[in-house]
C-alpha cells in the first residue's frame, strides 16, 4: 500500500507520527522481554535451559523484526516525513527511519536463525571457556562468522563487509576512521609503554599479595560506591556474571553485574563502577520519551564513554580516592594495614601488560582493543581463518604487549562478544574512552572546582553535568553532533592523548 492510499484514509503527518509512537512502544516491550531472557541466561539460568532459551530468544527477535518491517511502518514514515516537527520529534523520525531501513534489508528467516545461533554459541563459548579449550568453540564460531558475513552482505557491505558491522554499533564509523584513530593511539602508547616499563619509580604490583578480601564485604563496598555515583538501586540491581554487563529491561529496571576475586577487590570495584556508568546513563534517560528513540542512548560509543569516564577518569583519580581511601581502609582494616594513600593510589593506576582485557589497566587496555579490531576485521573480510585464530592472537599479544598467551580462557576465549555475533563492537570501547577525555576537558572548563567537589564526595556534581549534556538528550543528536554540542568542538583524539600523557607522566615521574 502506498502513502497516497493512506492519505486518502485521512492520515496526516501528525496522526502518522502518533501511530509510530504506539508501534515503537510495542517494539520496546518485545525488546524488554528479550532483554530479560538474556539477563537471566547469563545470571541465573541452569545449563539445561539453553536449548529452550535459544528458541525463546529466536522467537522474540523474529517477532520484533516482523513488527518493525511491516509495510505499514514504512508508509507511516513516508507520511511523517512531510510534517513540521519539533527537534525531539524529528530525532525520533530519524532514528525510526534508520532502524527500519536497516531491518528491511534482513530477511525474517535470517533474523530468527541468527538469534538462535548466537544463543547457542553463547552456551558453547561458556563451556569452552570453563574447559580452557578453544577448539570446542571453533566450529560454532565458524558458523557465527558465516552468519555475520551474511548479515553484512544483506546490509550492503559487499566491498568491505566489516564497515557494515561498524556502522551497526556507531553510525558512520568505518575501517578507515578506525585505522586513523588507532594509528594515532599506537604512536603514543607503544613508545610510552616502553618508557613506563623501564621507569625506576614504578608502582607496586603486589600491594595485596597474600591477602584475601571477603566477597560479601566487597559487594557491600562496591554497592556503596555505585550508589554514591548515582546508580538508583530502587530502579536497579547488582548481580554476578561470568562477564560483567548492563541490561536495561525497561524504564525503572536497569540491571548491572560484576565479578569478584578474593585476592583483588579492585577488580570487582572497577567492574561495578564501569557498569554503573552504563546504568546511570540508562537511568538518566527521560521517562517522557519512554518507548521512543529519544528515550534511548544515542550510540554504543557514547554509552562506553559514560562507563569509561566513571571507571577511569573519575574512579581512578586522586580526588576520588582522597575521599574513598579512608572508607576502604575502614571496611578492610586488617587487609590494608600498613598501606598508605600514595602507595595505594599509584597501585590502582599502575601500568602492567596483562592477558585479560577486562582486568587491564586503563593505559594498556587500548592495545587489547586494537588487537581485537585487527583480528575481527580480518576474520569478517575473509583474510583470517578461524583455525589460525589462537596463533594470530599469540602473535599480536607478543608484538603489542610483550606477552606469550598460554591459555585459551585468558586468550582467545576471554570475551563473550563474538559468541553473540557482536563483530564491529570492540572499537567503541576506545572511541568511548576518547569521548570521555573530551567530555572531561569540557566539564572541567565549566566546573573549575570539580576536583574539590569530588574530594568531598560530592559525586552529584559530575553527574548533573552529564545529565544535562548527555543523558537527558537521548537520541536528539547523532553521536558526532552530541560530542560537538557537549564539548564545543568536533571529536578528535587530542584530549585523549593529552589525558594519557599527563596522567601517567605524573604518576611515573
């Protein structure tokens, strides 16, 4: 049916827009059910439920796709395009159109098949990781990669399939842009890492050696910090999962997870703070836009920008620990006896190449991302075969971090993303960190007394700024427009590189 036929039924742009809102809210409810099933799969579901859960996820994913790609939805968009709109309404129409045009390129059969495969692959990945055996996962990964390539082909990525996947997570992002950005980052990180590793005044890497920190006490402290940052536990919860993540089920229900290590309380704390950044963003979206794109985060890089800001720019800063270190000492008095502030502060900011991305320091973290970007780009573009993946992984870790990878669970199996078919996702972590540095520079220009507020534990100060400049804007702007609007200049890597240089030069002398 064409738009002329709808017009003859009396639909005007305003009426078409209102019907789009109704349909969008229905889609959000389907997505909420899928999110809840996904959360449960990673947190509480018994192993025996994996097959039925794959069917459930496949069904809801197919239903979502069917509802979104109905011809009527497209006709409503055509009619709505003729209206005069307020900025928030125009943003909703822009995002609906982007999602619709992307979805209609994917056959419903493919969408259901891919969703079922990724759910199965997640369970196989978990088993392979537990047994430290990549080759248990390799056949399923081969299926995943073929399916992801198929998706890229449907989306128009014939010359460079990987670009179609990058655009899925960050609108307009390309391999060329990633290469340019990572080339600049490597030019700073690689020579500076060599200097830091040979520095005479290196922070201690064994501050907690031989100590054991009670898990329940860690949980209490992590929740206390998380709540002080602004995470609302009346509308959220903290649980444990193999791989920490955040999942907003719906308005008023945002769930974060973490992972605890008895010998290292900082692992759980920084994992919790990282996911708190995601959760705060979700909780900061305006309820009046519930069920529309304006009620959603604008992109994954902006999302990672929030989590990386809270984890690194804020929770690893000196002012933050000037307030929290005495409280940490109090709750873990026996375990921290004899540990002073300077020793502790330098310890949580030490640079030490490691095997596992989520346990990496904030400096070498980006080498982990670069390795994944280069590998998955080559996997999707057909340059690298799945059978050689552990070999290439070892080569790159030796080249970039000077480490020899021995175990699959701490090597090629450490991340969940590829089991989910999330190829093209990893670059958003580093872009998010760069966005965070640019946002922090703007925040400091606007709030000269920021450090003094943080020293007093007044963590609502950075939160209020982020609420105004990022969270409450939803999808009003594209990611590039949002960064420019919030900071007063287009995105570039200069603030990020300056942040890394200044911070670690000071810490390492």
